[in-house]
C-alpha cells in the first residue's frame, strides 16, 4: 500500500528501529546520574549529540535535542528574540514558513513584537534581495530593528528550496541572526551558508516521533524562555527521550549515507510525475520550482475538483497523499503557502515519496489518477473543454451567484459561463468561500482570461470580475 | 546489578516495550491525516488517551499527552495562571515541590507574579490548615488573590504522601484550582480528592521517556501559553510521540494491575531498610513519614560522611542510589526538600526500589552499607562514639574554623570538640559551606545538644553556635 506523504511523517527507518530497541535496554536511566546506568545513558546521549552535530555541521555543544521540530522552532525563536531584545524587536519570516514558525511570529506580535513577512514568487521561493531589504529598519510606525530572521531550507508543501546561503549572507551583512527551519531537507544534506540557528525534526527523516533538534551557533545571543531547567544546556526542559534521541541520530547518519543515490532515484520518479500528470489530467497546474526543489516532493492542483474527495478516492485506491486545499483544512482556508505563491489551490495534491518508494507504485499512481479526477469532475458537473460556443445570449456581462457554495463550485460556475459572454465581456462571480480569492485569479492565469479584480458584494460576499479575452 | 533509583527513572516495563514495538509499525503516521495510516494512528492515540484517562480518573477530553512530566507541569501552571489572570496573580506551592514546579514559580515571580511557599513539617508533609491559610488574600504589600495552588501527591525525595484530599477541599472552598504533581505516585494509584489539574511522567512508572500527561478538569479556566498549535487540544505543541504515548498508557494500566501486590511487597522491603539501617549504621537519621509514604522509597542521612563518596562506593558494590546531599548537587547546596524539612542532609541516601526488586538484593544492600559508611568515616577522620571525656581544657567555649571546608567536615569538626567544652559551654563553628546551615542544627537535634543560632562571621562565613547540654 503506497504511502506518499513522507513530508508529513516518514515511516521509521530500519536503523532507527534497531537503535531504538538497543537503547530501550541501555538508555532508560537518567543521564545526569553518576551510577553506571546513568553513565551509560550519558555516553549514549553524548554519542548521539556528536553524530547529529556532524550531520548538521555544528559543534556538539551547539546542539540540543528537543521533543519535536515544532518545539525546536518555538524555543529557537523565543530564545533568540529574547537574547536580542535590547537590539530590536522585529522578526522577519518568509510568507511560506511552516506553521510552527508563523505561530511563533503571531505569538511575538501578540506580545508587542513586530513581524515582517517576506513574500515569495510563483515558485514559492523568496527573492534574496527582497529578503535583504526587509532586514533594514522597520517600516514607519512599526517599531524596531530586526532581532531575528527565519527562512526554511525548503518548503514543506511544494518542495521549493530557498536561497538560504544568499539570505544568510545578507543577514550576516545586516548583523541579524538567521534561523533556518531545516525540517524538510536535513535528511538530504546539511544546510549550506552561514546560518545562526537551525531546527529540525527526526520523524521527517525516518527517525522516531518525539525528537527534534536545535542548533545555536556559539556567539549567537540566546536567552531560553520559560522556567529554568538544567537539561540540554537549559534550552530544552524535561527528562531526555534518550532512546528516541539515539534512534534519531543513528537514522540521520543512515539516511545521509543513502541520500545521494536515493535522492537521484526519487528525483527521477518525481520528474515522471511532473511530466506525466499534465499530460494525463487536463486542467492541472504543477506548482513549485522545476529545478531547485526537494528530490522527493511534487505538488499539483486540479481545476474543478475538491481536494478532500480526491484524497478520499486516492485513499480508496491505496494511495496516501496530502492536500493544501481549503476543504482539507480545519479552518476552511487554502494553504498559506499556495496563497502566498498565488497559485491554484483547488484539487491540490501533494505527493512526497518516502525512501524506498517502488517505481511501480508511482506508475500505478499515474494510472489511477486520471480516472479519479475525471470521476470527481463528473460528479461535480465540471465543464469539459472546449468551453461553450462564443455566441452570448446575455450580452456583454453575466453575474454568477455562488454565495454559500464551497470550493471548487465558484470556479466551476465561472468556467461554465465564460463562453456565454463575448470576448471583451465580463463574468462577475459572487462568492463567500475563502478559496475563491485565490482560485478565480489562478483560473484566469491558467486559462488566459483577464482577472479584473474584486469588490465587496451584498450579503457579506465578494464580487470577483473576470473579462473574457479569448 | 541492583538499581535502586526508580524515583529518578524506572526501567522500562515489559508491557511498555511490547506496546512501543507494536506501535512503531502502526503508529508512525500523522494522526491528523485522513488516509489509512493516519486513521490507524488516530485510533491508537484515542485508545491511549482513554486508557490513561481511566487510570487518572478523568474524561479522555480532559487529558493531553506532553513530551515529559516537566513540560506537563510547566504547561499546567502557565496555562492555569493565564486563565485566571483577571482573578489574581498569586501562585501557592509547597516548599518541597519538584524543581519543575519551583522553577515555574520562579518564572512566574520573574514576570511580576506573586508566589507563596507553604512550609512543611519534619516529615515533609504540609499541614492542610497552613496550606488553607495561604489560599487567603496575599500578604500586605504583595499583590493579589491566589490564582493557582500546587501540591505534589507524594514527595520525590523522601516519599512522604501529602494530604491532597484535604488541601483540595480547602482549595474548593477558597475557589482556587489545585494542580497536583502526581509524578511519583500515579503508578501506584489514582490521586484522591477534588484536584483541578494533574501532571505526571511516564518514565516514573515504567513507561518510556518522552511522555508526560496533563489533565485539566472541565470548567477549569485554562489559556495555553506560547505559540498556537492544533495538536493535543492546543495544550501540547508538536507532532505526537505516538509510540511513546501508546507504551506509556499500556504500561500505566499494567503497573496499576500489579500495584496492590507489588506495593505491599516493596513496602515490606522498605520497612526492613527503615528498621535495619539505624541498627546497622550508627548516627543515621531516617527521614520522611513512617506511614503516609510511597511504598518503594526510603531516605536516610548518615552523619560524618559525604553523599558523593557513599554513592560512589555503593556504585562500586553494584548499587545505584541517589542523594540530596550538597556534594552531589551542581549548585553545592543541599536538597531543598531536606532543607524545608529541617533534617540532616549530609551522607544522604535515597533508595527507591523498582517493581520486581529481589529481596536478596535488599539484604545484600543492608550487608554492604555499614562497611561503606564506616570506610568513608574512617577516611574523613570522623569521631567515634562516645565523644571525648567531659573535662574541658579550653574552658567554657571553643571556636572551630571550618571556613573553606565542605560538608561533612564542619560537622565532623564540631563533633570532635563538643566533648572538650563543659556542659553549658559552647562551640562556635565558622563555616561557609551551604550544608552547614542545615546540618549543624540537624546534628544538634540528633545528639540532643542545643543549637543556639548563627551570625555573620568575618571573611564571608557564618558562625554557628552550639551549646553542650549533655
């Protein structure tokens, strides 16, 4: 049963399992104690720290283990902001960071801090020059010098690699520490460039859940927040999850040894998906950067389907994938990453291949996908290409009322009637679904129609205006 | 090789190991995902929560899993204080709480909160009436109504059970929520009484490291602090350590099933240690409550020895125990628990028997202990009973300069010369070791001499005055 959601959690690597088992017997005692069980635990902890530090590219005394990647990010950001409080109070983040970073930024803002969000382009990458500009003094009316900048090494939803080395150089020039969230990439290789702090999560590389890591370079000002605790240099309170830590470090070393070969193999499989999906499925947008991307991850969005039904149908076919569509979110808003990129969110599918994915499984995925999408479209009454004849009965403009209808219905209704207005005429879609704001412009871009703009409509909705250009 | 430090960390229970192994294969995926691996993980998480809630005595939706007992305490205290911020800003804790509670209290005080520490008696228990009195309005000049009270179910260093039910009743009457740190007792049984919040730690009951739990009763005001996260009802950020959680819940159920029988068996072994140690080793104080105590834990202190050397010698003999003596602490201060109780801290030994401890191992411990203590005393030149003859060459008073000497030397020097002053005369000990403040009065109590008091001495030390009364 092919599991294609490694970016959420990778199945446990065999080396992790082996190391975990061994350290259940050897590593359960308190490493702070001086008796033999404690000394044994301390040796295991020290060895794990050395192995992890080597893989990260830092000194062992710069690295602590945390209970998760999320906690590593939270501790890294709060500790770093507090350490530089006298210098400034502004946090700079990219718009496509993981929610752990963005929630830490919200928390900073809620306690009086300033936050600057750096936008991304259509591939999901920040522009180093734009990022560098954000490191300057704060906007008028918005207090403070930049205390910390955060940039992921690669995006978790679309796989795009960020220009970390260039941004790190800009941060160095501006005297601002850079925290890199390396959760998605650390298994594939060390993060290049002069970062100051780095966070990662073991279950993303095939280690066990319950282990993250936080590296803080010597010389970076850092003041751990929250109650004092002596463990992990005071940066990660609570009794160490030693068997998990040992398994995390051992599996990081193991996946690194396999990374070059397995990365090349998975990259070829992802290339196949990237090339074949638009051929096999009409009205698809493959998103993210074609070249600068994680080897194992590809994301595409399908017009006229809802992500939840596609996921459900793929699950029935045995494929586990994830989606950034609004219908799969508890808040009914599309993924902030797709929004920041300005790409289609409806019918969104993220495929992230775990190490060892069989070629046949990828081929079978490509076999079943077209029928799955076609089936959902048929049930939703989606238009088939080409759209209707150019003779418009209603004259130069039409209004479509999609109020109260959820994604992908507003876009389907738009596509159904665009052929009913003459070239130069407009269709106005009334909608109150959050995804429409992203997906109507994205549909225009995909279909070569002109997106005119939006304005408030009666009844709490929004009127989206589209001009037919072809 | 007998390990007698279960109160630090218990060896993994076989059921925990079994459950962990099973859920490594079944429970690695994200329980928030809708595909089959995610649904399977969700089922495991739900079942673990139900089992843990049943053992705790709460509803499943009142209980979340945290990465450690320490994190459960920190989250419980900060969330509860924030939830009641409009009501008041005072935190009441007992003086013998675990460091995780006391550090959270320090953190509260550092951010402008008020803290009241409730003292304990010589057995280590709070007096419910004294605790109740502390729930009233704050002292003059010290702002605020009580927002939260914390009391451990049983003490981690001396095993004394606290009167939780009585204190919970007092809290209910005062309208103050009570957080119970049940880390040491939860494996033995549920916490009685009307507590509002409860924290515990799996590796104390034979579960794996990396799992704590926090229960918050419905109706208790609670506002989680730090960045938002959707997992665990927003109370414990980060990807769930599911294999650990499953193992924790399974082992809690297993240890509970064995608790009555194993508790009775260990209680008899501890009774044997309590009775035999003072017979076998001269100048020993067994501390804690004789009756209201954990079944598996006993603590005693030996005059004229240092805890670190005793631990080291016992480790050489194959016994792993811990100590609250200052020489085993990184801060060179005696355990805050022993200090609050006002009992001897030098030569302190805590024995906490894990489930399954063999009777022979306890007997062998009693065999080797006397020679270990005698050996250390001999090397330190400790006085042997009875102390020297009553004829005093130096007249009515003597001064002993122990400045710069560490525990147990100041007490040894005092004991050496007490016989050199006449009954009614005094010995003044000059010392700058933190343990002297506790151990000189404790020595007086043990030896029936009068502790007169202390005053500052030249050179940064303290002059402790003892009057010979027998």
